[in-house]
């Protein structure tokens, strides 16, 4: 999809300032007039690392990587998300989430993703 000149710069500036809230709460619950049109298309709530892994393009070993400097060696079925400035080399993992946000690195089994909130709370103590 092509972007208009300067569009990415505006997105990069404004998106981090947006409140992290679902469309349901931010728009749908506040809308007074709403119209619905029947449509036939697939839908997946990308609210979990597992669903993101399912929808992201994968390499030959079923790894999904979001970030330009990710190198997976002898690893399978992993979901990796890192900032652009981070070089990551991962060897020998099967079925893991590896993600960094706000200088915190998460390494968690994909099968345990429902516990991420618990892990975050433990780390914040």
C-alpha cells in the first residue's frame, strides 16, 4: 500500500500519543449513529501473540519476525518482535515469544502467553 508523501512521518509522530484503547470502547460505545453493512471477510483479533503469530508471514521454520535485525538459527515456531535498533540472534528455541517493549525483554513459551500479564506484574515489583 502506497503512502502519501509525509504520511509516515505524521503517523510516527501522532500514533505514540494515542491512548491504547480498543475500538469498541474508543468509538463504538460512543457513536450515536452507526450503520452496518453485510460483508464477507476473515477476521482475527490480533490481541494475543498467538493470533499475531498465526497472521504474520513466516519463514521456512514457522517463525514470525517483526523487526529488521532478527536472526533465527535452528529455531522453530517462534514469534519475535523487537525495535528497529535492536539486533537479535536466537538459537535453538521452539515455540517461544521473544518481544521487547520499553527496554523490557519478554521470553515466554507461546503456550503460556495467557500468563504475560502475571509476568509483567511480577517484573514491576
